[in-house]
C-alpha cells in the first residue's frame, strides 16, 4: 500500500482529504504542525507528501526545502490558501512538484496525486545526482566527491549543507537558516560548527582556501555559494 503524509492544520480539511485518499487505497499519515511532519519524514518512508504552507512551528516551504536536502525523489504537492504567483514560484523553487490552491476540487487533487505517484514510480530507482563546479564533482546520491584530496566521502551533514548552498546558488544563506535546515529545529549546535564546515569545504574544493572562489563569507550574515 502506498503511503502519503498529509500535513494540514485545519482539522476539517485534514480529515476530509484523509478519508478520500483512504477510499483510493492509500495509507495516510497526518500531521497538524510542521515540526511533527519533519519528524515523520525523517523516521518513515512516504510515497508522496501533501503540504499546507501556513503551519504551526515550521511552515510548508521550510519542510519542503529540508526534505529536498536528502530526498529528491518523493513527490511533493502544496495544498494551500497562499495563491499569489510569487507563492507558487517559491513553492516550486523549494522543490515541490505541484501546487494546488484552496478551495480545491477533491477529484482534481486525487488525480494529481495518482499522476505524480505513477510518474515517479516509473522513474529509474538509482538516479545519480551529480554536481560539478570548477574541477570538483559531487555525487549527492552516494556522498562521494572529487576535490583537492582526490576522491573522498562526505558525511551526511556535509552533503546536506553543500546541497543547501548549491540549491541556493548566488543567494546569501544565513547561519540561522543553515541551522534550521541542516541541523533541524530541536538541537542547535554552535554557529562555530558551521564556520568549521565551510573551512573544510574550502580545503576540499578551493584552489586557494585563503582566497575562496566558491564558498564566500558574508560578514555578520552567513555564506554564499558561487559555482
């Protein structure tokens, strides 16, 4: 049975959508706040996520972005009252596959769910997620990288932080955003930990770590990746 995570804080909508998905033979797990939803995504397998945007604790955009750091394949649909063009663009940029605005047609939602699951289930299981910059190569599927030390293996946290910076290429990412996306919302390490990770990236990937081209510091804010 295919499993769906439904994240919606309005009980009536949550129960109505859950019932209709179950009538289509999906197993549905629900969460009413973003923090619980993130916990579920880290502990369980889902074949599709349905996310509201405006949620207690952690919003849907943040959930989507954090999920995409480690899982590029699970389909994500936003189901939300936020209906401006900019909201849609933000949702799709964060990694969503579809965006449906409330009030919505249940039959349309069910059809979109079915189509997305069909499409992703036909995709190759092992899709190498390669990224190249300068003379460096990163495989986010295996955590293997090629850089100054030759071929080496990144830790999961290193891969997540790299993915976040690369996904936001050209943007300044604050230390607060890094802590929330990579380390989560319960345990916050020292911001010095982030600085040490960036120093490691420079040793791995910069021709001259003291004059970085790719991993730039923005004083008092955070870091920016140029690649």
